[in-house]
C-alpha cells in the first residue's frame, strides 16, 4: 500500500469554526490532491498541488484553501466551516497523473453541525 | 469540459452472474481511462486502466476496453463473487491536464 495517511480520521465541528485536514505521504510523489465524496456526486476535486508551493483549484474550491510547504504534506483548510462542507474528504497522490495510478488515503469524515 | 458518465446504481446480482457497468466520457485530447473500486470504509483503489485507444485493462477477472469510436470504457466481469460487492468509479485524465475526473460511482451488491 502507498504510504498515505490522513488526520484526523473523524471530526465533528460547529459552523463558523476553522478546520484543517492533513495529508501526509512517504512516497515522494509530486502531485497531491484533495477530493470530497458526497452521495450522488462521486468524487469532486477541491484543490491539487503539482509541487511544493504550487497549487491549483479544482471544480469545488470555494470555501477551501490549501498549502504545501513540504513535498510530503498537503493541508486543506476550511476557513469558516459550513454545514454544506459535511463530507468525506480523500487525499490522493500521483507521480505522473497521465500515466500513473492515483493512490488514495483512507479518508476523513467531517461533520459540521 | 472533461467529464465521465456512468450508469446509475445500485446494481444487485446473484453470485456467478455477468456484470457490466457502463461508462462513457467526454474529453479533450487523448485521455487515459481508469476504473477504481471502493470497499466499505476505505479509500479508492485502482482496479484497471487503459492509456490509449483499443487497449484492454484487466485485473482480478475484471476487464474494460478503451473504445475511442464510442467514447466508452465499460467494465465487465464474467462471474461475480460476493467479495466484489463495492462501489465502482470510472475516471479519466486528459493528456492536456493534471486533473482526474470521476463518475458518480455505481454500487454493486452480490448476493449468494
């Protein structure tokens, strides 16, 4: 299994509070991704990174920010959580997205009350 | 823009039945195509992939052929097992971009 961990694995928070999710990899892969998974929507890309300090938006980036100060860590921040951000969040990594597999982390279940 | 459409679920089959899950795509350039599987409580795992037209991906008895003329990548298995019960996602990445696009997922339940 690819070395990807996510923390926390479960979190319950209140509307308006900031939340940071962490993705950590030990594979030294260049690309890292944050997705959210919701019923009826499958996986939707929030943000991705193609190197240290290099990030770009996905299709559902509003309300989220990311940072990547080291190759191994990719942080997802909800500045002010809303109930619509209740979801399961998955991190993924890839060395070359055109030809290589994406490896997924175990997921973080976030509930915003 | 790029997108993937896969058949709605849920799908329920008896053990040893034939499985087909349809997937069609829209993409710029020449995409690579993937099927991922998600078991309960876990992240997605790559099941198979094809990177160019007419390629056939296969793994664990599952197969899918990249059909450029019909923009399809249907997943098939000749004889499903209870252990195949999971959610299956079709996905693509265009050779002009860095982003993966996923279908909405198809839930499969195999009953003994």
